């Protein structure tokens, strides 16, 4: 079976590391991104250099129309998707609940929750063995925040990841008999550009002492857990979670 992966938010950070590692493991990869075409093209070039097929597709995972177009593009240019990594995710400026309004809640939930649901739906429609698919795997990039709650920083983001956790558990059971495994990783403090969106680019260095391992993690360390969950080595694992968080 051809291995074909869609990584949402594959242009930077954890998604980019996942796209590159997947290519090394034999996947053709669709690198989805929102705005940063230059970064996405760079990942595609790196993948092509190791002899794998890759495409960059701009699509906002919060938009149903964009998600439909993303999957149709992959159908046409790469073939039927076999692995989906729901990685695209956002957070906004650090604040307590008093500073969170409905517009912000809608933005964070639209990308982190609606986006994960819509992409999962399109993947499942193509993977279900009862609809002629060949099965496949989905990995959701949740966060340790779903259980810690991120007080004083972004409890909205943490709650959105709580929804991702529930989706992981429910969908895994829904499709367990139909050739699809659904799992999640929960990263802790990972060195990426996401922390700049929270207003603190160097956040990992401030908080890393809270992790028992006393360091931040790399995007590659998260990518390895994602690729394991998608591999045949994880063939009896569904509805599962791997914390990639240095013990926190
Ligand atoms: P990042 O470096 O900020 O990268 C975010 C990626 O998502 C970019 O590729 C961005 O595209 C894309 N993106 C954002 N909104 C999108 C949308 N609406 N539609 C499509 N793509 C979108 O983030 P990261 O740190 O790698 O985070 C990746 C995932 O890991 C997120 O779900 C995050 O919540 C989770 N996570 C991260 C950490 C951490 O410490 N970094 C910890 C726990 C969980 P552009 O390049 O076009 O902007």
C-alpha cells in the first residue's frame, strides 16, 4: 500500500519535523499551511531532496470549504490518504479568563477543534474499509495543557485540547473495527515559534525547570512519537496518548 500523509500545519515546528520524518519513513507528504508559503515550499524541497513526493497546499483547517479542497487536492495529486496528522493549532496572548472574549474563543476553537474534526472526517471518509478504503491512521496533536489547564496563560487553548482528547477517544472507538486507528500525542514544552503567539518567544526556557527532565523538548522528539503511533509497530494501539513532555 502506498503511504500517503497529510500533515496540517506542516510548514513549521512540530508539523514540519513530522513531514520530514514521514518522508524518511517512505511517505508521500502533503504539507498543509495557512500563510507561510515560503516555509512550506522549503519543507517540500527538503522532502524532494530525499527522493520522496511532496506537495504544499494552503488551506485554513477552520474552513470546511478549504478542508474539502485540501483533501480533493491530495486525492488528485498524491492518491488516497493513509495517514492524517492533525497538527495545526493556535494559541493567543497569555491572559487570565477575564481577558478572554467570544471572538478569541471562536478563533481558538475553530482551528484547534473544528479543524481537527473536519480533517478527521475527510480522512475517515477515504479510509473506511466499508467504503472501499484501505484503512489508515490518525494522530491528533493535543497538548499536556489539556490536563494541566494552563492557568494564567491560556485556559481557552487548554480546553480546546481537552476537546481534541475527547475526539480522540470517541473516534478511535467509532472506527476501531473498520481499519482506522486514532491516537494522540500530548507535547509539553517544545521549542517552536508558537510561544511567540502567546507573547513570550522564550517561554520554554522560563518554564523548562517545571519538567522533571529539566529541559524543553524538540519538534523532532514529538515527530518520533507521532510516526510510531502511525506505524505497524503500534498496530494494537488505538485511543491512546503519548505524553512527550519530559515527565511533566
Ligand atoms: P507553530 O510552530 O506555531 O506552527 C503552527 C503551524 O500550524 C504552522 O505550520 C501554521 O502555518 C499552521 N497553522 C496555524 N493555523 C492554521 C490553520 N488555521 N490552518 C492550517 N494551518 C494552520 O506550532 P507548533 O508549536 O509546532 O505546534 C503544533 C501543534 O503542537 C499545535 O497543535 C500545538 O497546539 C501543539 N503543541 C505545541 C506545543 C509547543 O510547546 N510548541 C506544546 C503542546 C502542543 P503557517 O506556517 O502558514 O502559519
